[in-house]
C-alpha cells in the first residue's frame, strides 16, 4: 500500500505504528541500503517491521502510488527529482520532511506536472513518542485524500489548506510562539525562584492568560502594545536591572525591549492617534503600511 | 484619612476614585506646589477632587497616619527620607512607585526603624483607566492592614507576602512574560498574515495553550526544552529563514534561538541523562547548580 522514500527514524516509527494498525505491503528505499557497511543494518530494521526493501527510489514509485517521503530537509527536492518522471495521475506524494515552505511549493509544482497529487506534511512532535499518531498538519491538493486514506489507521492529521507550503509555514510560525514562550519561562522562572516569588508570578500570569479565550489575550496584548510600546519598553528596564542584579541571562527580556522600541519607532501610536485599535489585524496591517512607506522613503532618498 | 505624598497622575486618579467611594479628609503634598508657575495648576487639581494641599511632605506625615507615596521611582527613597523622622508606630507607609525591589526593601527598613508599617505596592495597569480600582499587588509588614482598610472602597488589592520587595519583584517578572508574549505575537503574526495562515497558526497555538491548565503548559515547555534545547534551536532556524525571506523583524526569534543555544551549552540534557525531568523546578534548580559550577570553575581557573 505505502512506499517510503527515506527510512530514517521518522519512517521507521511510522511504518512500525502503521503495521501494528494492520497496514500491509509497505515497501521502502533508503540510500543507506546501497552503502556496504550500512546495508545490513537498515535491511534488518525494515524487515523487523515488515517492510520490504527496494533497490532505488524509482522502484518504490513504480510499485506504490502512495509515497511517503521522509528524508532530511536538504534532500527533499532531490528525492522528488529522483522519481518525478515515474509519477502518474494516480500518485499521492507526501513529503513529511522538515523543509521550508518554498521547497514544499517547488516539490508540489513538480508533482503537479506529473498530474499526481501532493501533500506538504509538517510533523508537530517526535515520532519516537507518538509513532504514526504524531500530530501532523498537512496542506496541498492531495491533503484531503491523504487524510481520508490514513484516518482509519489512527493517524492524527489536520488538513490546514490545499496550498502546499501552508502546513510547513504554520509549523514554523507556531514554533516561534512555543519555543519563544519556553525561552521566556526559563528566564523569568530562574529569576523568580531565586527571589522566592515563583508561585505568585505563575499564578498571576495564569490568571491573565486564562481570564479570557486565547484570541482575546492576543488581541489585548497586540492592540495595547501598538500604542503603549514606549512605556512598556521603559518598564522592562526594571525587569532587566533585576535580572542583572541576580546575574541571570536576560537575552529574551533584552530582545523584548528591543522589539518594543522597534514598534515604538514605527509610529503606530501616532497612526492610531493614541487610541487602541479594535483588533490585532489592524495593528499588523498598519505595521505593513509603515514598512512599505519606509521602503518607499529609502527608495526616494536613494534616487 | 489618607495623605498623598506626590500628586501626579497616579495619586490624582486614585484620590478621585476614592473620593467618589466616599473617602473624605484626603490631604496631599507635591513638589510642584512650591513651584511658582505650577502651584496654581496643581492646587486646582487637588481641590477639584476634594484634596487639601499641604506645605510639605512632613505636614502630610504629621497630619495623617496612612501615607500613600506616589512619586516617580527615582524620588521614592528621598520621599521616604523626607518624612522618616516624623513617622510613628501608627503610621502605614504605602509606596506605590515603580521602584525596584531593592529600593522598596530599603524604604521598608527605614519605616521599620520608626516602628511604623510599610507596604510595597505594585500597580498592574494604568490608573487613568481603572482609577483606584487598578489591580495592585502588595507586600510588606503592613500589607494585610492596608488591604483590610481599603477593600471597602472597591480597591483591587492582592496581598502577595509580608516581605517588602516581593510585590515589585512579581510585577517585574510577570512583565517579562506579558511583554515578551506581546513581542512574540507581533513577530509571528506579521509573518503569518503575510503568508495568509494567521488563523490556523493562532488556532494551533490556542489548542496547545488551552489543552491543559497553564501550570502544566509551563511544566511541559520547560522540562521538554531542558533536554531538547539543541534540536529545538536548530528547528528555529527554519522560522528565522522564513522571517528573513519575508523581510520581517526577527529579534524575538533570534533571541529564542540564542536562549535555546545557551540552555544547550549548560548541559542540562547530560545532567538529566536525556530523560525529561518531572517538574520545571528540577530544571531551574539544575540551571543554578550549573551556573555555580561554572562560576567555581572560573574562580579555580583564575587562581
């Protein structure tokens, strides 16, 4: 049923999970199969989970119509090029690599030429823990079909759009928030625990974050910051001083101050005449206007 | 009943709100009262809200036992010194300035010498909007008394501890999270809207942030990052590339990557032998151990 191109940790875990769900007939190719030293090891790994090895990627593409391509990001385009002329309108090409949205779009364009359908899949966690059930965002013209075919096997797939690149973009944007929040927490918890106020600090943040639904928190924070960035930047100096006193790494707080100063210098407060705009979208759209005006200014200045 | 030392915007709004709640007998001193040009204006402001002007801070301290000191942070210590010898065991000295925890502690020590009680108050929002009802964290040996006396007038006071400095520390730590989150959001929403995936990005973050109570989110993020900081730092490179492609300011994402690299370099993964620790406290405590070991190393190296 499924052919894997690339059989590293991700494909192995996925194949293992799917086999346990009753999927049969999985075949796979991995470049290590033709490396003398490694061939033995990778073959053993495949047969351990009931996967049949292939001689090359072309063989996988010829024998199977559902291809899951799980190669390191830097090889994703090459993997596609290795099989593109063997693809037909029946093929569903699913790239689960951590490639950029641009690479995912380029792959989708190649697949479209073959009349096959493609999926940009972004995995949102380690497969070693969740195996085939890892939360996965997908987009592309084959997204709905892939979800429909895989849902019976317990996969945790969310279709985000029919545009290749979207799933990867969402993952990368989501990452900014989740990893940034982790970094912020480490910084403030180090200081708060040193000051023995960690419980109250977390309780206070919890109260604000959980008082209203997340979308309202976003709206309050972004619209408020658009007109109060200058004052808030100055207020952060107190936090920075305290971190310095405690000799605690303050890279996130410094960046927050720099970002607030950057927002101040865009002049959003003036754009909104000091009145808080209604939605975060108003703020972001005005930021874009300011950027474009500043680029136009540079253009005129350079003439 | 109440004497204000410093009568800028904060004291004015508080006095106005408290007067409307039925508080009478408020007196106040502000240095502007003795500046020829400003005296008239500040007196008018006081009388407009039923506040009686005093000749100096000492007069306020002698005539009233509940003192609310609302001066700019850099004058907070001087304001205390101006009245300390007039304070008695009946005095309750409430500093609502945005001073550092250290200044708040110094003030508390001075008040303690006079046998009076003191409050470190941190205001968590603009008084122009909430007046006397602005959310306020307080700490210090006079905290419970102040809350008891002011609750009947609709003030929104939370006692956080009996240690001066704690209220201000909590405010400064909370600030790191709230302002940092705002800065993160502006960065990722600028990019997400440009990519037209903003709704899915917010929905995905919302799902994760609201799936479990905030304290569990904190635990997952901090413990996970302690052992996966290196991988997560590398993953952020994709987000950075995308921001660069879109010409969007990436100061927060860059800082997050720097912070993750910093955590990796501390060697927490090795400390925990690759196993996720149970609580965020384990992580923060191990960070402290690592810092101390590295300081000791520097000490030995410099000998």
